[in-house]
């Protein structure tokens, strides 16, 4: 049971970090003069990038540990 809790807690932290990164990227884009749709797209791209990097790191660590 504790292993499941660690996995869920880590997943929640990664999603929260991705959301914060997306919000920051969108805000910076908006401050740079981008329109709302363009800022939203930049935020979405940042969100996807963080999740992709987290998945790649997880896959690399899983292959090293097993």
C-alpha cells in the first residue's frame, strides 16, 4: 500500500508542476504581447513538454532499476 501512495503522490506533484509551468508560460506569453489563444497554446505546449520529460525520465529510471 505505501508504494501505491508514493506513486500517486509523485504523479500529483508532476501534474501540479506541469500546471504551474503552463500558467507561467502563458502569463509570460501574454506579457510579451501574444493574444489569448496564442498564450493558451504556449501554455499547453509547456504543459505537454513537462509531462513528456517526466515520462521520459520515468522510463529511463525504470529501465535502469530493473
